């Protein structure tokens, strides 16, 4: 079997790339071992955030390290059992907090995030997904003076960059979101942000629209990539499939296919959790981030979703039940009027690089393989930029100098 382009991974990144390539007239085969959007892209917080300007590793993170190792209920935790395996990644992560490296990553983050909606617009039209995307702003809320004080640096940065924001007091917060608890005294409103109210359905629509326009979706587990003359042979499906190009969008599992090619990159799962509660009296309008708790509450089609936590515990360990209980407690403190029945729980693996930037570009040793993975905490937002970049790379038109920050070569 032969194909022009095979996209491995039908998460939001692979599906967005497949849709964009199909729109450009390419013959695309999308391969995933599960149905579209059923991995990390299923349960995220749905946030679409064009003004996010910082990577996770920052110059002031060093004083928080003891807490990561000793506070099991903190927003970022490292499981002791997984520590030896995660150590090389963690050491590189710590290095990324150095001011010069931080600044480079921050610029990359801005490049990827600033055009989220503009980059998504043609894909959303192609997939008839307008009803899933809501540009209604986002609120960050704070219930302590210390928490709000910590946000001042970010407020200053947004101001310096000319990004739209409004600093709010408690009354103004409740004018925007009347069901939020009265504990929140400070807030920042980001009017250019928005959310997707069903991230899995968005992925499914990208795949459906691509298939309707001539692409194919194949359920299968890719076992191995074999570089061959003029392309790559994909092994593990019913029969070997030869492609001129492979777009590797396998999320946190991407390394499993790169390692045998001698191209292993630092990629670690930040396990994230959500609980979703059915709407009672409270039906908020927009995505709200309780900053001290690092918990996002998003009005999804089926209920109010509370998502958060970054837990470094590998891809094999079972979900930690205590995490769900903590999220549920936070949910009730944020929105006291919520209904308690109908709760759903989910855990997924954010594919994280040390500098928080994805790898987008040709693999230096095997140029037929185009990397599109490692979007960490912002893959729903970053998928739209990535699809545009991958389309340019496949066309041989990847001339934008600001894309160098995403080059796979930085880790190889
Ligand atoms: C709790 C939580 C909240 C989040 N909130 C937000 C948010 O508000 N905004 C935002 O922008 N981002 C958010 N994210 C991050 C975002 O969800 C991820 O960055 C994004 O989903 C990653 O997408 P992906 O397509 O790279 O990976 P995935 O969705 O994991 O897809 C990768 C796919 O590749 C397939 N695959 C891998 N290897 C193979 C193989 N060998 N053979 C066949 N198939 C293979 C897998 O089966 C999988 O389906 C959040 C994440 C979490 C966990």
C-alpha cells in the first residue's frame, strides 16, 4: 500500500494537521490505535488562549522545587517511584528556567499562541465546527492577596506586549460570572480568549471533514517506522504502508517510534485530571482559572469541567483517586450551586518537553518524518499554528525564521 502523507495520531494536533493538508489537496491517511480524540485531546480544559506568553520553566521556579517533591496535593507533583526515570527530563526542565533560555522559549510560546483563532478559522469552517468554539473571553480569579501579587509580573508583561486585559475587583468578577463564589476578590479578564465546549468532538469533526474530502482514517497500532527510498514504511498495520511523508503527531507516545531511529527526545507525561459535573443552577459563560489552585472550570456541552494538576508519574501508573477528590472539592468551592450527580472523571497525558515548546519540523536524520508533538499544556491552542507550520513544511515553504524555536534539532 502507498500513501502520499500518513499522519500518525488522531489527537487534536494530528487531526488539525490532517485537515489542513487535506485542504491543501494532499492525499492523507490518518492512523491511530484509538478513535479520534480519545487520548489527551479528549479531556482537556478546552482553553483557547492567544495571550499565554510563558513556558512552564521560569526563572523563579527554583524555590518551588521542594514543594513538588513533598506536597502530594500540590498542583505540580513528582511521584517518587517515577523520579529515577523522570530525572533526565527534570534536569533539562530546570535548565530551561535560566533567564536566557526562558526568554527564547517565551518568544516561541507567543509565536505559537497569538494567532490561535485566526489559524483555527479555516479549519473550523472546513469542519463545520463553529458551534464548538466560543470566543467569549477568559477569567483568571484569585482568592488571596499573595496569589494576586504573584500575577503582577504577568499583568505587566501583557501590558508591555500590548495584549488586551482588564483587572477586576470582586463585584466586576461576579458581574461577568454571577455563579462564582464570593471568595474571589481579584481577577483578570482576557477578552480575546475563548474555549472549545467539546474538544473530542472538534477532533472528530476535523477527521470526518478530512475523510469526506478524500482522506482515510485507519485504526491501527504503528509498531515501527522504517526509512526507505523516497519515504518511510509504516509497520504494524494489516500490511506495510509506504508514505512519501509521515507526520508524527503521536503525543506523549511519539518517542516510542523515534527511539529505534536513534532520535530520542526528552518527552515526559504531565498527567492531568478532570472531573465534570452536571449543570445545576450554575451555568457559567466562560472559562475561569482559579489561579491559586491552578484549576480551570470550563462550560462544556455536557457539564462544567474542572481540570488541572500536573503529575509526573509516567504513562503506566493508574490514576490517583485523591486527585479527583481534590478537584471535586475545588469545584464546590468555586461554584457552590453545582449539582452533584452525573460526575465523570478522566486522566490524560500531556506530552511535555522541557522548554514547553512542541517539536515541529523535519527530523534532521530522516527528513521524510515531520515532527508535530510535545505541545504539553497548550496543545488544543497550539494545534492550529502547528497545522499551518506542517502544511508549509510539506510544501517546502518553511521560511519563517521565528519557527526555529520549534526545530526538532534543538533536542537531537
Ligand atoms: C487536564 C488537561 C487540561 C488541558 N487543558 C488545556 C487547555 O485548556 N488548552 C490547551 O490548549 N491545551 C490543554 N491541554 C493540553 C492538550 O490537551 C494537549 O496538549 C493535546 O491534547 C495534545 O494533543 P496531541 O494530539 O499531541 O496528543 P493526543 O491527543 O494524546 O493524541 C496522540 C494520539 O497518537 C496516537 N498514537 C501515538 N502513538 C501511536 C502509534 N504508535 N500508533 C498509533 N497511534 C498512536 C495515540 O493513540 C493518540 O490518540 C490540557 C491537557 C490536560 C491533560
